[in-house]
C-alpha cells in the first residue's frame, strides 16, 4: 500500500469534536482556545460547589445528593440542591415537593424552599407533568444550566450540591466550567465490578478537568434483612473502597441496601432525618460526617 507524503496533522488539528463536551478539554490547546470564549463564571455567592456523579445509573446518586444536602442544612449550613439530571429528575419526588412550580421575583427565579437553610431547583418544576420527557441537545442543556446557576435567587450559600446525570457528559462539564468555587466531586458506586469500572471512568474524568475527587461512596453495600437484621452481600462488598485505594482518593464510607431507605425516597422524606439505632442510618450519618470533614478540612 502506498504511503501518503502528506505530513500528519497534530491531534488538535484532527479534532472535529465539540470541545465543550470533551473530557480532555483541560489539556487540549484547541479546547483552551474555545474556553476563552466561554461565558464568565456564574454570579452566585457560594463557598463550595459539590458535584455528585456516578459512572452509571441506578446506584443511588440522587439518594446520596438529597441526604447530603439535607444533612448539611440540618447542621446549620445554607445549602442549595441543584437537580441537573434533566432526563430523570427525581429530587422533587425524594423531597415530597413534586407539585411545586417555580416563581419569578425581580427577574430572578425563586427556588423551592424546603427549610430555612435548604433550597432546591429542578427541571421537574418546569414540566407540565411527571411523565413529560426532556428531548434536548447539549446547547439547550448548557443554556438551562446557566440560568439555574446565575438567574436563581439562591442567596448566600455555604454549599451548592449538584446532582448530575450518570456518565461524563455535557452537564458535568458545564458545571465544572461555569460554576464558581467547585470543590470537587463525590462519586457514588455500588460494589460490583460493572459499577466500579464506570466509577473509575468518572474519577478520571474529574481528574482531566483539574478537579479533586472529594471521595467515593459505596452504596448498596450489603443488604440489611428486614426480618432478622442480618447483612447479606447482595451486590458484593468492598468494591468502592478498593477503587478509592487504587485511585488514592478518600473513601467516604459504605451504605447498605435497606428497604427503609427505599421507602423514605418514595415517601418524600430524606432518610437522614430519621433518628434511631438503625445500622443504615448510622452508615449514612457517618458518610455525611466524613464528607463534611474532607470538604472543610
């Protein structure tokens, strides 16, 4: 086969992809040129933005986001919870606020106030009903995220917890680029290999963006039998801790699979507000305590 005499192009000259959705944007010269034209950071008064993401769906990422936000607010922190899982916004269901709609005051969107310390924004509040799908390409998502960051009357916040969709797509990249004071990412996984494999990809994605992984949460780590109280390793155990050790990032703790946590989400009452001697509650509380310790150092 004849070889071409045409000089090979540099990688950035061969790249025809959209830099705004590329995980290597932080190290690519083409991306840096495009980023120079990005909108400025959103004008929001927040000390720490925490991204909560996962490599795949169904691992309990939204459950962790809701309980984290509620736990922080219960400890006197001013907290915003931003539900950016636009194609499957479940946060309002988990907080029992599905019927709320967003209002506007002085040209700013008013978030739904859960308590004096906790406010929520979700795409679900803008939909005519819970079965309406969002069918959007990347630019429309980016515009919505800009509005949810900069045009919402959040007020001064200690934390903005961002519940992101599974994977390493537009939403996570947009938050990393446009939100101020991004502290890093919490990555949620279940113990089995098919989940931890994708969790590692999420960690590498965050690393490419030049942000720290705050820690790994292993959810559904064993199951508490509702009859005898014994623990069964339904999905295995220890996978999240292992990848945290391999990646040399904090392991925030393990939360077992518990029917009471499922009920709490369905009933719209965060599990963390329950008190008692439940091993699961103690596990959730321990994870939230360790996360706060890592973030506030």
